[in-house]
C-alpha cells in the first residue's frame, strides 16, 4: 500500500525557507521598481517638457515660393 509524504514528519524545512525567501525577494523587487520609477520620473518629465516646448516654440523658416512659370497653352497641338 502506498502512502503519501504529506505527513508533517516528512516535510522538509527547506520548503518553508524557500517560500520565505521567495516572498522577501518579491517584496524587494516591488520596492526597487517603485524607487526606480520615482527617481526616473522627474528627469524624464523635465526632458519631455523641454522637448515639447522646443518643438512648440521653434522658429520655422518660411518657405520660399518658386516663381510660377508661364501657363502652358492647353490648345497646343500634340506631336504624334
């Protein structure tokens, strides 16, 4: 007859240690992501604002208009 190993006597202390270590690592990851976002948010926002202002207030050169050529005669004979 087979018996399962779920009995508390056969449980390894490594399983509990692994779950605790994984939980701590997940919490550290969340903290690092939040700190990284908060540190990068201000410089990135400043850069985006400066770029947008530079594009908005940029002086665009006026396009020179080419002189128009004389109109072609629409009734001119076509060469065949």
